[in-house]
C-alpha cells in the first residue's frame, strides 16, 4: 500500500515515528503526540522497520467492522421500512422499528441502508421545487395581491405593527397601504372599503391561506369566511395562492418596503399608526413612480360601485346564534339579552343573526326584523383578540398579548390606588 493512500492520521503517525527512528524525538515524547502508550509505539516502530510506511496503515482497512449487522438483520429492517414506513425519514423509521418490531438499528445506519437501497435521498441532494415566474395579468384591476406584514416599522420609536398592502399584479403599483395593529377581518374590510371607494371594484383579490380568507380546518373547510362572503356579495373574486412564490409581487414589495419605508419614516419622524397612515399617500405616490410598470393593456378593469353595493351592510361580520329560553344568546364571551317582547318570546330555541359593523355596533335580526337587546359583557377587551383565546392565529398574537398585559395590570393598579 502506498503512502498516498494513507489517511491524515496515518501520515501524522508516520511523521512522528520517523522522528523517533532518527533520534530527534524520544519515545516518551512521542506517546502524547500520538495518543498511544509506549508499548503501542514500540509495536509501530517494529512494523515500520519491517514493512516500511505501509506498516503504519491499519490492518483492519477494507475488512468488515466488528459491530457490523448481519445481512439478515439488514434485509429485515429494509423490508419492514418498505412495507410500513415507505414515506418515513430514517430517524422516525428507526424509532418505529425499535418500538413496534423490536428491530434495533441506529438512525445513521438505517439512513445509509435506505440511501443505498434508493429509499431515501439526503435533503441537499433532492431536486428543489422549481417556481417559474408567472406572467403578469394584462390589465389594471384584474388581479390585486393582498397580504399583511408584521414588522418593526417604527424601529425603536414604537411597537411592532402590521402593514396591509394591496399590490396590483399587472403594474406592481401599491394601490393601497394601511398600518393596523394586526391582521383582522375588520381591518381588511376597512382597507377594502377605502380601495373600492377610490378605485372601484376589481376582478379578484389574490391572498394567502390565512384564516381570514379561507376556512382551513374541520368540516367547514368548504364554507366562506366573512371576508369571502363579503367579496361574493360585492361580486369580487377571492383567490387563495398555493405558495408564497405564487404571490411574489406583494412578497417582493414587502422586501422593498421594509427597507425604504422604514427609513423614510425615520427621516420624517413618524412613530405612530395614525401619523403613519396620514403620511403614507405621499410615499405611495413616490413608490409607484419608481417601481410601477405600464400594464400590457391600457384597459382598466375596475368597475364603479352600483346601487346594490351597500358597503355598510356588506362589510360586516354576520354570525348565527341560538336564542335560549331566557332570551339570551352567547356573544364573544358575554351575553346578549333580548327585550322580552311578544315577538322575541317566540324566538326561543331558534336562530337569529348577530351583525357586527365596522364602527363596533351590534344588531340582532330575525329576518328583516331588528331586535332590541341589552349587552352583558366581560371586562373591556380588544374585540378581535377576545374571540377565542384558545385559538389565536400567530399573526394576531402580538395585540392579544398586549391586551392581556393591560388587563392583568388593572388589578394591581386598582390595589395600589386603594392602598
């Protein structure tokens, strides 16, 4: 065996042993350098004298390891994986083999077996998904990509908030920007109202699969969300993208905005939501002049609002509640008590519609009849954070935690005042 085929460790050993043979290094000094005892060093010296450099090479090279699994064990493990765990990774497959079949194999050994058998490919060697660029829509107002981005927009001058952006697919123009505490159905309603009032009704919105735009769980996955229902009433399409790359216009816009908009607000001294929203129109005009493109077709597909497009009645949240025998109905952790009129008494155990408006008003309806009621609610709390604290979306977590901190601080403040 030639010196060229030696490992780095064996080459290092040969160098040290050569120094010992030449008398420039003592055996006692070579032991710590090689990590060996005197007896082992003398054995290597004898082998070096007899066989030359090849005497330093391990005699186990090319031979099967002492702890190598039998071929039968390997075949059993792979057959079990192929039969029961074909889509499992090596780590999980090794756990299942040990727990359910008593076939103990280390995950690294199983990884090598599965790779050699073509059952698993390392992540770095897999073919990455190819997301080819999608052709722009031809007309302004044909497709508008919408999304929200939570970011430290005011840097250290204020807390985190969310920017809602409406980016036209045909031109990359920002047709609407608005700062809000967090993404919520009502904040999107307010933005849609401002959009359609300014530009008219577009053909379709293009969004991600956030719970505002799509019912993602349970048997209701085919139902419309409040946003989807409102867009259907306005005759505006609501399309959900299958990947972030599909709505790349708005994603890339946020990349630009998180750089330019943040710095522009720093120079302007803007540090609150109200001030930012008042300042935004000038920035949007400059942004569109820099990054907007001419559409392929000069036709504008925005449509004017019609007489039937009552935004006050459409951009609301409607939910059905069952009236109890005591004429109460649950709402947002509280209770709505209907006035005991003869008509209301006949609604016991029937469903009525609760409508929440953009300005926070509640109305209760049975058909076309509005019902008088009184509200029994818990301590004041943010409307959109109060609904379902057991099921808070990650994009709403910041305002929910802020509201909880404020609510939890109230008893301490009252105690201090009383003391």
